[in-house]
C-alpha cells in the first residue's frame, strides 16, 4: 500500500528506548546532544519578533526565486563576507533540506547516485531516498585533523553519479574544506560533468580555521556548483524556515540550471511571505545571535579540552561548527558507551555510528549545551572513562 521509499525500520533503537525510559522514570538527564539554539539559553535580541511586523505580509506576491528584497539581503550577506553574488544567482527555499530536494530534482533521475561524506550528518540518505536517488559515501580521514580522501572520492564516481556533496564545515567533525581539496573536486566535477552541492550552514562558526580553509564555494567557476545555507544556523532561527541556494560555475551552464530550478520552485512556492519580508532584518539581528553562539561553543570546547586533559579519552581536532567528537577507549562498543553513560551517570551523548563514523569508538557532543550541564556531563564522562 505504501511507497517502497519507506524502507527504514520504524522501531526505536536501544538508545532511543533507554532515553524514553529514563525520562518516564523522572530521572535527571544531562543532555549533551541539544542542537536547537532557541532552547540553549542563548540571548536573542528582544525586538527580533518585530521583524515580522510588516503590512506587506498581507499581500500575495508569488515569486519562484523569492522576493527581490529577500534575495538582495542574501546577496548582502555574502558581500559582507567578501564575496560578490548577484541576485539572479539566488533562489530562496523553505529550508536547506528543501534546497537539497530541489537540487536532486534538478540533477538526478531515479536510480542515479550522489556522493556524500562519511562521517557526516545522517540526512542525505533520507532526502535522497525520497527522490529515488542512491547515496554513496566517500571517506574523511583523521590524522591529527580531518581531510577528504580524494583518491577514494575519485574512485567512487560512476557513470550515474550526478553530484558530490560537501558539508563545509562538516557536521559533526567540524572540518572545513581546504583550498587544495576544492581545486581537486572542481576539476573532477568538470571532467565528469557533475555538480558540487556545498552545504555551508555552519560556515560562520569558525573555531580554529586556518588560511587554507574555504568558507564558501560561491566563487567556484570551473563546474556547476550550488552553495546552500539559511536562517536556521546563520541567525540561529530554525523556526523561521528560510534557506537559500546560490548557483556558481560556468555562466551558460548556471543559467540553464537556474531556468530549471525556477520551474521546480514555481511548482511548490513554499517560502512564506512574512519571513521573506523580514529576511533583511533577521539577518542583521542574526549577527548578535551568532555572537552568543560563538561564545558558547568556544567556551564549551575549551572546557572539554580542559576537563579531559590527561584522561583516557581523546578530544578530536575541530575547526568550526557546533559539535565536538570524543574518542573513548575501545573497551566497549559505542552503543555500550552511550547506554552506560545514560543509565549510570544520566548523561546523554550521541554515538559515532549515528554519523557513520568508520570504526569504534566515537562519541559526539553538542557545544551548544548550557555550560553548567556541559561541564557536569563531561566530568561524568571522564569518570566513566577512568573507571574503564
């Protein structure tokens, strides 16, 4: 009766069931997985809601690419970061997830492939599957820092590959794309006539980004490229539901792509007028929110390193984003680590296998967590690691 797209097991896994039981029992849980800035105790400008108080929201003015004023605000966002983007390259979406959907519709036919990084956020498989597209993974390697395995990536390209996804910086590893990597991937894509899809939602949250780190791919010229971001991370406003795509690459190819994307977007017309009219103000105020988020994640990363110094648990290098990855001793599986921490210490973390880490054992923590919860949770993780 139902589509074959829904091939996932709908039963809760052991970790989800354990979390449910802990909360039903009333036990206190130190949640180190929180990823919603609106619930993390971050200060928001008190007048941010007034950005939606605009009489123009009552008029229906459907524009497939989005309202000009909102697209101009997105173009200014890039200009302030040293990148000139004309508004004819900007298309608004309701979210980055919808941006992926639009791009899969643009670039793929059922059964085609996209290449996505491993480890990374476990969203691509769901989004691609909804479009009958297969995800194939290429590895990131860790040797004191993360890098793309370019040889493995090149070997993963097949006649049915349509795009390479880059998450920049990666979630959860926090690793930025490097200039040499972008040059190599740009050349691969041009040679094979495939596109780059660059997810840049965490790009503004640099923690230790060097000069070779790429902040955005909007300036790529050698192959068709789409950079994606949105208010969810840029302004810490996931509830506002405004994302965008910026197209780059050879002019003729880019124009043909935008022509087709206009048809896709016109079919849905999904972006609400209120958030479009408010976009300029929300991006302006979002700078203040970013400051609070940067302060929080920087503080928590420093505390994680301090609290785990000389402990039998590693803190992996991170260049940006909202997460930190720990590497505990391989005395138990990731699932066993997570369940032990939850049941014995009341600490909730995410296992590496949620993000398709290769090998064991990795634990992922959110740096958005409120400081007192974060410090106590990390101290308890150290206690369990030292106990073996």
